[in-house]
C-alpha cells in the first residue's frame, strides 16, 4: 500500500465521518446541556420591622393568598392612631375656620350697612350746609363718621380674606393628614405578607425575631405552573428547529423514562460576554475541534409533565427537526 493510497483512505474516512455527522444532525439534534426551569418568585416585605410569625415551612406547597410571614404591627398601628388624631384636630380647625368666615361675612354686611348710613348722613349734612342750617362741627362729624365706616368696611373685608386664607391652609393640612393616614393604613396592611402565587417554598431561612427589610427578598417560591425545559444547542443546529416540533426529554430526576415535548421558542440573541448584558442570556461556549461553539437556549414545554419536577434538575434533549 503506497503512501498516497493511505493518505487517500484517511481523507476519505474524514469525508465519510463528516458526511455521517451532517446526515445525523439533519435528523436528530441532541444535547445534554439542558435543565428544568420554572418561575422563581422572590417575596419581599413592603415594610421594615421585626418578624413575629412565620406561617410556612421549607419545601411546603402553598396557594396564592396563604399567609407567609407577619411583621410586628404595633408601630404601624400607633402611626395610624396618631394620624387619626391629627385628622380629628384638622377637621375641628376647619370647622372653626368655617365659623370664623361666617362671622367675618356678617361683619362685612354690618360694615356695609353702617357705611350706607354714614354716607346718607354725610350727604344730608352737606345739603344742609348749603343753606347754613347746620354747623361746621356737624358736617365734620358726618365726614369723620363716613371715613370711619369706610375704614371699618375695608378692615372687615381684609378679615374675610385673611380668614379664608387661613381656612385654605388648614384644609391643606387636613388633606395632608388624610394622605399620611392612607399611607399609614397601607403600611399597617403590609405587615402581613401573603403568597402571590401557587408554588413551593424553597430554601427557607427566615425565623421569628429576624428583621424584615422593605423590598429585600426573604422567601423564594418555585411556581407550581410554568414548568419548561431549557436546552442549550450549538448554533449549527438551531437553523433546523421549528416552533411546535416534537422533542424527547430525559429527566435525570426521573430516569429511564422519555417525555414528549414541543419546541416553544428559540432565543434570538445571546450575550457574547458574561455579565455584559442582563437582557440577553449568556451561555458559556464549549470547545469542539479548537473552535468555540456558541450555544442558544431553546425552550421546550412538556406535553404530559410528570407530577414531580425540580427546578434546576439536569435533562437531556433530542429534537427531530
């Protein structure tokens, strides 16, 4: 066997293997880089305080609305009581302002009447002075009475304006107290944290006596619905995938049984660098013949999912494009 013949055989073998690989991948796409996924809801208290009750246990199945934890409501109830007293005080002050406005309006009416009378008296004195029927002192008194009546009316009108301004300020104080009361009641209601979804408590570490901090997650719930398989496929496979295509799934948590699934979606983008873009998934590339192969997440839904699924469990997937 000549050297050239041996090289030809080796080249033919490589070509045959490549052709076989292409043929096989055209009919079946297999990956062992797959796992079970569901939705994980992080439950955080909406107020800060000491936890006085934990109503669930680790790994417990719960329904939406079931109580999870309770924060000491006493400080929040005291705040509600304080704002209730401030509202009562503000309402009383608003009523006083209404009475003051009514009294000031009455004073204006009285001042208008007094001014009208003083004007008539002054005009009469002026007519009589033309025929020398009244003394100058009488005329001066009439003029002075008219001036004082005009001043009294201006003062009464200013008092009405001032009283109304004070009433506006006190009404704003009442609205502020009512808004603070609404906030305090909302905070009091948030001392009890119910479950937002059906699911299972996962990795429970919170205990009575701990401090719950607003918007910091305390409890994780693995959703009872939304189970799916995420399979990371090399980029040279995904061109063959069609939405709805049948796939076969092997679950490591339930071995020796194949589950039928359908392709629900293929990711349209991935991040090239870890942590570079939170909006795109990052899948670490694998080394295959030196070249780094990029992989894209493919989402599959199980047609008849088993009763017991575990988020993060390994899986193997075969898709027949």
